[in-house]
C-alpha cells in the first residue's frame, strides 16, 4: 500500500520498495497530476534508479525468497556435479621428499678446484642455486628419459587432438614433440619449498599413482645428484682442457730455455761435473791442493838437505837405505872398540892393530859414501820439489785467468739456468695440477642427502574428499542461485512503472 499519511517528506528505501511492490500498475485513466512524468510501463526512470540505490535488506530478502526454488535447484545441481567430479575425475597423489642441500662440498682433495663458501650470504646463494637446479629442465629431462614418461598416458596423451593455435596458426614442432609435452606435464606436477631456517628443501611430486609419484621423486633426486656431479665434472674438464692447451706452450718454453743453457755451455766450453761445478773451477781447486802439497814437500826436502849438509858424516838421512848406513856405523863402532882394546896390549905396528885400522877405514869410507849418496838424493828431491812447485805455480797462473773468464760466463749461465728452472717449475706445477684435476672429474663431492624419503600419502591430494567437493558444489550452486534471484529481482523492480510524486 501507499504511505500517503506520512508527514515526513523524506523517502526511505524500505517505503519506496514497499510502494513499488504494493501499488497497482499506472493506467492512462489515472489523474493527470499523478502520472505526467511516466513514459510507459516498461520505462526505467531516474526516480527508479534513485529508489534502487536506497536498497535495504528487507527488499533483498524478498528477492531471495522469490528465488528460493531456483537456488535450491542450482544447489542440488552443484552438489551432484561436485560429487560426479569427485568420483569420475582422476585422482592425484602427492609425495614429499626432504633433502638437505649443504652448500659446502665434501673436501676430499687438498687444494680443491672449487672453493668452499665462507659467509652466510654466499652459502644461501649457493644453496638457492642448487635448489633451483632441483627442478630445472635438465634434471626433469633426465627423469623423462630414465622413467620413459613419453609412453605414459598421464604425461603424453596421444589420443588427444593436436593443439591448434588461434587465428589459424600452425603448432610448432616443440608442441608436437612428445618429450617436450612430457617435460611440460612433469614440471606442472613438481614443486619445491625451502626452509628459511635451514638448508633443507622439500620436493613435492604429484601423480595418479603413489608408486609412480615415489618413483618420479626418487628419479628427480638421483638426476639432481647426477646433474650437480656432472656440472662439477664439466667445470673440472674445462679447467683441465685449458691447462692441457697451456701445457704445450709451457713445454716448448722449457725446452727452448734448456737448449739455450746447453748451447751457451757448448759455445763457451763450460763443461760441468756431476755436482754442477765447472771443470775449470774443480781443476783450479785440485791444482791449489797440489800446490800446497808441493810447497810442503819442498819445505821438507829443503830441511832434509840442509840437515844432511850441516851434519856431514854424522848425518842421519831420512831418505835412502838408512838400514845399511846404521849397520855400517854399528860395524865402525865395534871395530873402534876392538882397536882400543888391542891398542892397550899391542903396539901400533902389530898386524892385528894394522888390520883393525884398515878395516875401520874401509867402514868409514863406506859410511861417507852412504852419506854422500843421501845428500845427493836429498838434493835431487829438493830440485824435484822446486821444479814441481814451479810447474804447479805456472799452471795455476795460467788457469787463473781462465777461471775468472769462466766465472764471468757463469754469471750469464746462472741467469739462463734460473730462467729455465722457473719455466720448468711452472710447467711441472701445471702438469701436476692438470693430472690432479683430470682425476678430480671422477670424484663426486656434492653434499646432498635425503633426510626423509618419499612414502605413500594418507590420501589423495586432488580432488579433495567427496563430501567436501559435494559441499563446495552445493555452496557454489546456492550462491549462483542467490545471485540470479537478486539479479531477477532488481530487473523486475526496475521495469515497473514509477510511483506518482504526490503519492509519496
């Protein structure tokens, strides 16, 4: 009914829509002052829009009540559709594998090619980079090949028609490639989640079967380890190849430097002994030793000669047959004693005395001869010592200039040898490092451990439980019915004729 008796000129939304719902439709027989502004029963006016903007919950409930049947039907339809989807759709199971990705590799080789991370920021970056490798295309491609996912209908549906591009375009070759299709499908079923307080990451893999999901998860972990090991081996291989290419140049430099050393030795006759010293230097050292020995012998010979000359017949030579001389002196002493003893009883002309004197003279003559021979021998030894020392001195003087010249040349030789030694050391260092890095390719130092293996889940991850899907379908249908009821109510109210001004 129309609220005519209301003294308040303000129009509320509830009264306006009450009038719209209770007033009879306006006809041409109504008073002129009550419908002059009407344009017909199907015209939407500004007054209707104003009344619509003053909507209250009372009118909203009226619309919902009018659309209750539709909402109920749509809710039932949604529940049935949700239940059918939950029952007929292919289930998907998700398994989780916890992996600890240590940014520090195993230190199995001293002075490893790859340095160990120091600060926390660098460790986080390295761990994040390794985690990104876990779901990279290289790793997933390994899994596709190892598990032959190309022949799995879950990942490559060969019965489905080829994807047609819009605007009449043709599909590219990559979209027709089963491996690319399987790789794309696998990437959609794999996800990772990193723990912010540790180096532990969770790998989640979804598949239509729990066994397949676990197999894929294990395959991804193995492929991840293999990819990290291959990356390190590839880096070591490139480093070894670079060293090998450099080794040829270093080897040529070492050979050239050693040839320059030997050529310099040949050109300047700088022969070296086994201990590395020059022959001229060793000869000079030996010659100096001989000179010292010759001087000592000369002194000894001079002393012996002087003593023999000074002692005369009483000399006791250090050279010669000293045994016979001593025997002669003993014989002379014995004869002297006999002569003295006989002289006390016999006269000087006695034959015995004469015989003893003659025998004593002969012995003394032999002693003098022996002493003369000893003096002559000492003189000869002295002359030989003097001549030997003179020869050695002259030879030393001649060799000294050659040694000085060789020493000057040896300064240049040592410079060439240092150059050759430095190049040899560098070459040997590079050669040893290249062999070490070559062997390093065979060692896997990645420190990745699985701390929680994938196990069959308690239930499917998609779709949710049937009861939940039915409830969600019913709720979606009810919400759709309510929105349709509100829209129909608004449309009907806005199509009704306006209320006359004086009736408000």
